[in-house]
């Protein structure tokens, strides 16, 4: 007798949990179906550039020939004052607390 009552109570609790879960699922599905989803595009689609009106062909290559350049290239030489001062570092030296001791070689 006691076993039947316990079994009925467990069945009622399980049924109530199942019904409440199904109700919550149904409510969620209805709420999702009612919302209006609007998507926005972040950037407009890319447009292709039109082809140039004139077709510029590269110069024909000749074996053993020289490559014409206009104007003639010049070597990169710094001015005399920069040569006397020497190269300056791009960044100031690191503070001592940021520098680590040298790595010891394995013996």
C-alpha cells in the first residue's frame, strides 16, 4: 500500500515536470516565431573596376639587353651631416627593469 502511494506520487511529480517542460518549450517556440528578424549588411558589395580603355603592353624583352629606366637610378646615400652623426636608434634604450640577464650557455 505504501509502495503504491509513493509510486503514484513519483509519477505525478514526473508528469508535472514533463508537462511544465513541454509548456516552456512551446512558449519559447511561439516567442521565437513572433520575432521579426532583420539582418543588416555591414559593407556594400564590392564593385569591380572597369577595364582601362587603352591596353598598355609591356616592352618586349630582349635576351642580353639592358633594361631602360627613366630617370636613371641613383644610389641611396645619406647627406654628409647624417654620415657624421651616425645612425640613430629607432627606439630609446629599454629601462633596466625591462632587461633580463644574459642567457647562460649549457655546459
